């Protein structure tokens, strides 16, 4: 991934900037100031909605420059990265803002949308700075990456596989493959064979078909040949994308960061061997709870499914060799 701020010289005064995308409906800029700091700027008319305050983001300063404070007649919302080593995360944030506002029909909606995105990133960055992901989240992410590596990439290519990945975007299911939704779960071989379903929507998609994929892992040492960990899986998928579908590398990185993961040697201590995998067709009689079955007044629930009671539903999609 190239650092686009490295292409901008450090100015002798004020700011030096480049337009992010001339086709975008908003005026979004990447910039450097006289200190060489990396900035992302949204320039907009004073008549647009201006929030009373902005979220506080770890590692990023946010402030509003009004027309009487700057060189233009417009307001400028400035995001300033404090530590240039964090530029990849900053780029993901900026790309997220650009993507979420690309299809705007009315520009006046923009600041409200940007504010919502910043609030989401506030939560993400707080989690990111708190250390490594919990082990249950590590296993869950390994399960999704194994599904990409072992099944989606061979069937559709790495680029399409990444486009199918919806879980980090807060979709109820982890993958949407054409007219098929797929939820991925991971369990340790030493535990009771059951998986946790975290919401009524998780096994009740809007798409015609639904499958539940369950990967069973065994704990391992790093030097075991068959062992996998997050850094090895992520680096492998990145390499495949860079080789065969470079336009999708950015989306993959964005999704990875949205899970709360950031490259760290600390993740190399969490190593697992893929032991087995199963696929279940989630049809009418499958043991699940759907939103339309909830009594009035119940908004959230989670429940466990015993996998031994799901054997009669064993089935995989036509494109999947399992």
C-alpha cells in the first residue's frame, strides 16, 4: 500500500494539498502542513450543517477552520494525524469517509454523514489502542480468513472473495456470495461442539439461501508446519491480492482495520491448526430464532446451537468443494 501523503511536499507556509478524487461530489483533500503532518480536509460552504462538537479520536486532532481563519471562502474540517507511523489507519479512515459520501444526492447531508463515520471510528480507535484483540475475536477472524483462503479465493479469485466479505461492515452475516449468505463460526476442538449465535438476524438473512460454516481449530506452537495465525493469513491474502487483484488491496486493509486488528508481533503467539470444517444449510427446520418469532418487547438475544443436532442439515453450496 502506497502512502499518498508522501507524494505531497512539506509547504513553507499554510497547507499544500491535493484533491482526493475529482469525480467525488465533495471537495475532499489530502494535505501537509508546515510541520509535515498528514491532514485530511473536507471543504464546504458556510451554509452547510456545522455540528456543535466533533468526536475525540485517539491519535487524530479534529478542528474547524472558518472562512475568516483561512485562505478560502469555505469552511474546512481538518483531520490531523499526530503520529505519521499510523498513516495506514488514517488512510482507512479517510477512504471510509470518501466512500460513505460518494453517492450523495444533496451535499447538505455530507457533514451529518461524516460526523456519523467519525463517531464509529472513535469507537474503533479506542478499541485499537487498548491492545490485542481478545482471543475469541482472534479465533473468529481466523475462521473468516480461512474461509476466504480455502474456499472463496479458489472458487472466485481473491478480489471477489474480499468483495463478498461483509462482516466487518456490520452486516448480520459474514459473507454475501451472490444470492447466498454465509455465517462463519470457529470453535476449539477441546470444547463442547456448539456455536454462539449473537442475534436473531444472524441466521435469518434477506437472501434466498443461507449456510453456516464451522471451522474447528486446535491450539498449536508457531513452528508447526500446519499452524496458522492472523499475521500469516493476512499477509498471504494481501500477497495474493497484490499479485492478482491490486485494486482490492485497499478494501481488504480497510476491512481488516475495521475488525480492530492492526499488524503486531503479539498476534504470533496465537497459533492454531485447522482440524476440521463443516457446512450446514440453514433452512426452515434448522434450529434458529428469527426476528419475526420474538415476542413484543424483546430486542436483543443470543443463543447456542448444538452442532450434533445439525448433522441432518449438512450441505454446502454448489461452488464449494467440502
